[in-house]
């Protein structure tokens, strides 16, 4: 008979491979559970805030092996919008304060670094959004094709960003190669229409990402773990899919600069629900928009926020293709809520599992699972947490007083 939360004996520690310490490159994590990067929505000034530190402290104290701070832009034009932290000297002291607080809990802490590219809000940032090719994004933003100078500049900004987070005390760097952010968009056959060395063949489309990964590794050496969050599939017609993404995985593995790949999917430009699955929060998202566009979104928003049936570990069938093709450590992401799912993933050869929404609902879920106080997450996959990024990302089913 399936054990439920009510019939699981409280205080009975669960022996499990999930709770064994494990190496991620040069870093030893106390267990195999990683808090995946989710924009926290609590940096209105683009700087580390007390709320950001508390967001990660609660998850770290709740038992994860490592928590991931999202999203740290390497340049001002690489921000998703002006509230996003940009890795400039003014952020250094706050980042050090954050890492010190996380380390006091016994957890490690990763910095997700990246450039938003075509996903960037150009109006908010006050600079044009960059993309591999010019034109307009699905969101109606005019895109400027990145020049050779832009590519060289941004590569160097990744180097400087990596050095900054290393000096701030982070244990690991996650390079964002997913969701059609800049490096992901270069890999997409739909978004990259270039005919130079950065476009056309798969090797050319992967060149920018591989160049950045090498520069980041050179910047930090063996002092930190370096991982990448890689799209397995963009979830849009004509976008990146398994046939090419697995080959990119092989390229990254052969380069020998990454300690692990975290496997993801979806496009923040055209199909964000591909990453989340479950209900599409159309009404709640519409409420965050200016009145002038709210009515239009209510009419066509279902084309942007597409509801997908939720299933446990929904990326696992795709991720298994990577596990069969690669030897390097892999991190399984996507709808992981149950301890038996985590154990099965480890048994199949995945080195770590990553969670996000489940930890918004219960920051101490990992401790509960370890101590035998729960068998699965309380998350109901309503995705109403998504629109809360504009006022502090949180589960709407958790009362405000319980989040402070």
C-alpha cells in the first residue's frame, strides 16, 4: 500500500542514496538535491537585498545540498529587466553577505550567470535586446543582431562575472544555456539565421556557448564547480530538439570544461509553460500587465501560456537520451516532487536532482523527506507562483506570515 504523509512515521530517518554526500567537481555537497534557479523577484534596485538572502537561507536551512541564485546578468544589456542583478562592483559586498549566510546553514551556493539576449526587456533596461539575428521577438521586442564586437565583449563579461562570483564565495557557477536566452538562442535553428562562423551548422551555432564555457572555466580554474543549464528542446516548431541538443552535449563533454549539465527545456520567448507543465495562470498573469494590454492578453494569452498536463519528472524521457549518450554528470530537472522519483533518478545514473516549485511551497521539504516526515511535495502545480515574480516569488498557498 502506498504510504501517505499521514501514515508515514514521524521522526523516522530515511536511509537513501539521495541524502548521501556527493562531489560536484571540486565541491562536496551534503546531498544530491539542488534548488534550481528561479527568479526571486526581490531585487527592486538590482542589488542583493535582505529578502534575497532570506529566500535562499530558508531553502538552504531546509536541507538542500546547494541552492542556486538566479539570475545574475553579466552585463546591463543582459538583464531580463532593470530589477535583475548585474554583476558589477557594487554587487560584490551583497553577494559575499549572501554566500556567508548560506554557508552557515551547511549548504553550498551556486550563481547562475548569463545574458538574457532576446528575452531581455529592452524598454526596462534602456538598451536594445540582442539576438543572433535581427527582427522582432514573439513578444514584439525589436532585436538587434549581435556583432562580432558584441560577441567578444560578452564573452569577456562572462569572464569578469565568473571572477566576481568566485571572489564573492560562491561554490559553483551555472552558465545559462537554456530558455532561448542569448547563448541558447544562438543554438536554436529557428532564431539563428546567421551565415558567418556563429550560424548555419550545429558546430557554428554551438560555438558561442562553448567559447563562454571555456572562458568561465579558465577564469575560476579548479576553485569552483562549473555547470551549464542546457535546453534539450525549445518546445517550439523549428527550435532546438533532441537530435541536435544531444550533439551539443557531446561537444560540451568533449571540451572537458564542465562538471555537470542540468537538463531543461522551453522558451521564455515563445513557450514558457513547456518548462513548468500544469495549469496556465492566465488570469493571474494578465493582472500583472498594464491596463492597455491586459484585455488583449486575455484574448490571445493562451497562445503564449499553453497548459500542459503535469506528470512527475516530465523531462525524464528526454533526459534519458542524454544519460545514454554522455558519461559526464547530469542533473535531472522538471516536476520532481517525490523521494522515490529522486531515488530512481540516482539509480538510473543521474548525479543530482533539481527542484524549484516544490521548494517554494515547502522550503524545508528536503529535511522532511530525510527525516521521514513526508513522502512527497505539497505543490499542486497550479503555477500561480509564476506571476508573483513581480512582487517576490512565492507560493500563493503559503500565508505571508509563514514566508517571513
